[in-house]
C-alpha cells in the first residue's frame, strides 16, 4: 500500500494484509490517469476488501492474494495483538512442500504474463500514454517451481544460509518471538537446500517472464519511449538467521531490488550506492509522467535527478515500519548511510554497520563506541514516528475489523 500511494503506512492507516486501503486515498494510478494515462493493473497488488482497483482502470488478470484475504467483499485474517505472539502449534510446512511442480500461484503468474503481453501488443497502446503495473507472485512461498526451473538448482549443490555458532540463541527478542509464532524451527539441511532451490527456481521462472515483456516492447516499437521499473515488495529470508518468509528488517527481507531503465533519458549500466525507498520510486514515476503532486501528499523524493547525476545532495536514508502479523507491538527501521537502526516498542534497539557487517551479525546498539550514532538515529526515527500512538490506532482498527469478520461469518 505504501508502494501504491508513495506514503508511509502510518500516514494511510493500512496496517496489515487484512487492512483495506481507503478508496479515497490517492494512488499513483489516480495521479497518472488525471493527466491522460491509461493506468492498468495486471496481477497481484494485495488489495483486500471491495475496492480492487484504487484508481486503475482495470485488473487484467487475477490478484490471488486479494482473493485469499477477502471474503464476501470484506477483508479477513486480521491480526489480534491482544493475543500477543503465541507459538505456532506445529512447524511451518513450507520446506516439506518445496520442490518441482505447479501451484495455483504459478497458474496465476502465467495468466498475468499472458494478459500483460496482450495489453502491450494491442494497437490501442499507440494512441495514448499508458502505465502497466505487471505484478507477479513469484518468487514467493510456496517454494514450488516448474520442474524445468527447479532442476537448474540441484539441492545438493545449493548454498546454505550463513549462521554463526550460537547466533540463533542470541537473536533479538522480537525475532525469537516471530520464529515461534511463524513455526520456524531448526530444519534439516536437506529441507533447507530444497527450500532454497525452490526459491532460486522461482527467480529464474520470473526472469524469463520479464525478458518476454521487454522483448514485446522491442517488437512493438515501444521500448524507446517506455520507462521500465523492476522492484519488489519484500525479499525472503531463505533460512538466514534461522528465519524464512519475511516480516522483519534484516536486509534479506526488507531490502528489495530497484532497477530503472529509460532509453535516452537515464544513463545505462549505472549503479547508485545511495540509500533510497519505494516511496521515492512513486515520486519518481509521478514526475516522469508529467503528473502533478499539488493535490496529493507524497513522502518520497524523485530519483530522477539522482539517476541523471544532476542532483548533488540526497537524504541517503530509508524508513520502514511493520505493524502486522508476527509482532504484537509496532516496529520500525531507519537506514541512514551505512547504519541501520531497528526499533521494536518495548524491546532494546538494534544497530548495524551495513558496510562492516552486511550480514547483520554484530548488534552495536550497546557498544560504547556507537552510542552517539544509536542515539541520533533513534531520535530521528521517533521524531517522525510515534509507536505508542500507533499501537493504540492499530489495536482499535484490529478490534473493529475482527468484529466485522465475526459479522460476516455469522451470515
């Protein structure tokens, strides 16, 4: 939802997967359509509830996750922080399931590709500007990949997570609780290799689809006039730090790819080291499309000047927050330059030097040498983000949504 709006979650109140984005919230689709673009959605955007478009003119395929989190037009699956973080009754079965094969997720992604290619080939695309949000599920659990792709990564040859001796016993309390709630146990090496092979296979499966989309842009003569963005909503832990799935601020989960290409406008083959955010991406897309932000608030800054090399000063930071399942109180992250501060209400903070310790094994929050860094980052984080206030907002929202869920189950 932050990607849809270019705003932080605490500004839009869409707290978790079962928390619908209000229909009167401005999205980048609204902003582009207001200046003449045909803005179309194709695939997963995780909209839940009755509004499945939020400014887009059409959904060309299926949003499977929206279907899973919506019942009778109302969201379902609301977390309940009043219950704390109870330990799962049984281990997460995602690794037992991993392997070659097909799933409904694969079928949906195949449909998304087919519909997106059809949209790009339609002669109508030459008549007006367009913006196509092609959103695939892969790579994502279930860790099942079509056999052709899974076989590219024999499990016995797949790398294992790097976990230092004694590290799991020293995990931050919020992640120890999360491991328990998600049912994440110390899996056998065989299962870990199988799960990682499935994830790698899904990445290559996705790569082929992206390649075909780019090929069609070339075939139809649109490549030279199209801004192409590749990004993701989250990563996957894949066993690192003893964790799978997402929902945390380790880089494997919270750091996402961002590749932007625009022939004749942006330099090709350039990598920028500055820290940026998906809210900056939305400001970028809006500026590139010639849309105005006068009537909408954005929390990000356009990346165009940074990418062109004309912007000499940059904030060099990214903020993220998590208020959903797996935790029972607000948590947030501030990455500024080389340092990352993680804050979990009621727990000690974490501080990492991402240049010296990219795998995040050494928490510097209590190191006397880094007290000034930790203090400065925490003050900067809390100046914009009030966890106590947010906790009350989230709890109230959960109570009301759980009541609505009970009402729908009754009928």
